[in-house]
C-alpha cells in the first residue's frame, strides 16, 4: 500500500497581518511623501536664489549645510523614538547639557584629548537617554509626561552647573574648533558626520531585525509583545540612541560656535518633533524613516534661512512650522484611513 501523498503546501498567513500589496502601497506612500518634502526644499532654494543669487554663494551653501546639521542629527534620534509610538521632549535640554559639559571638560582639563572630550559629551546624552528610557519602560509612565519632566530637570541641572557662566572659544583647543570649520570634499565636516549618522541609522532600521521590530512596536505594542519582541529593551534602545545623538548634536554645536552656556538648545525640542513629523514620521508610531526626518530638518532650516531674504518677519517662521505640522498630521491620518479602506476592500474581495 502506497503512503498517502503529501497535501499541497498552502501559504500560512498571520491573522491581522497586512497583505504584501498593502505593505508595498504603504511604502510607496512614504516615498511619495518624502519626495514631496524634497521637492519643497528644492523649490524653496531655487526661488530664493532667483530672488537673491547670494543665497547660493559658497558661504551661503556652507551656512545651509551647517544650519541643518544639528537639527538633522536630533531629528534622526527623535524619529527612532516616534516610530515606537513615544516622544522625547528633553532633547534640547540634553543637547545643551552635553555642549556645556564638553566645554567644561576642556576648561577643567586643558590637555584633554579632543576625542575623549567628544566621547564624554556623547556619554552625557547616553546617560540622559538611559534615564528617560528607564522611567518610560519600568515605571510605565507615558513618554510625553516623563520627557516633559526631564526637559525641565536637565535644563535646571544645566543652569545650576553653568551658574550664569559662559565658555568661550578661547577656552577650547583649536583642534576642537577646527572640526567646525574644516570641510571634506567641499562638505563641512559636521554636515558629513550628520550624513553618516543618517545613513547608518537608516540602514539599521531597514536591514536589521531589531530595527524593523521598532516599527512593529509602534504599530501595535501588544501584538509585538505577544509575538516575542522584547518591547522594553527595544524602546530603551531607542531612547538611549536618541540621547546619544542629542549629545553628539551638543558636541557639534560647541565645535561650530565655540561659545556655550546654559541656554544652548532652548526650545529645540519642538523644532525637532516638527522636523520628524513634517518628514513623514507619524506621531502615532510605526511609520516613517530617518531620511524623511532629515529632509524635514533641511526644509525647516531652509525656511529659517530664506525668510530674511524675502524680508518676511521671523514671527511667520513659527506660523509656517505650525501649519506644516498640522498639514503633516492631517495627511498621515488621511493616508492611513485610505490604506485601511483599501486593505479591507481587498480582503473582502479575496474572501
């Protein structure tokens, strides 16, 4: 008697998982969104250059690069946190604390090697991000509440540390300040560092399982937990990396400007969240890329640089940023509803 032939293989689908067509559609929507932001940047730069050719002079281009550097690094870190359906409002305070801490090290230890001081500045950010992550994951307090509290706590620590003082360029070694002036293939070194950060983090999110798990957590944290994803450690990692990048932003700020005090980074948190959201990172979590966040940072920086050339009051910068945030959130909501309807329709037809 011949053994029964094996049953034909059937495709196993996970309940609630979106079809591959839906995933591809969502990916195309994100790409179109990022291309739209890129187009807006190009149009703004070209029209401003036509209005005033000096806008794209060698010094003008350098200023655009440097202006977007700090905000882009901060936006990349914020994107990691937002993707997990959290938010970090303390990044501006962490950046200021790291910048001032780096300057203090140079004053306290005049012969300290530059890489050591830079690593210490990043380390300050890591510690702050670790504290945020621990409070969010262990105490189970919403990230909005936790980081609103640490925003003021870190800022207060910075004011206490500075005690009204200021660290100037002559207090820092020339080798450190040179980092803010040197260029690599025509690109300022801080901007090159920011580009490297964007590429590395973007590659991690796209190619590594732990990076893709951040999206799963932001999309549905309970489903992610049931599927075996270590939610707590992944969220903790996002906050720590975000803190490290805020520390790096503080170091780059100190190298570029050479003058730091307790007000560095004041108000940056809202610009950082705005850059990420405008670049397509959903405030509801689970959607977006660091490339889009960086494009959002470049757009906001370009708007800031272009307004004086158009002789527009800087007050309108805040109004424009607010309008862009509202438009981005509204667009995210419309796209998510549209995608959900198409997925339900496809499921109904396939039933």
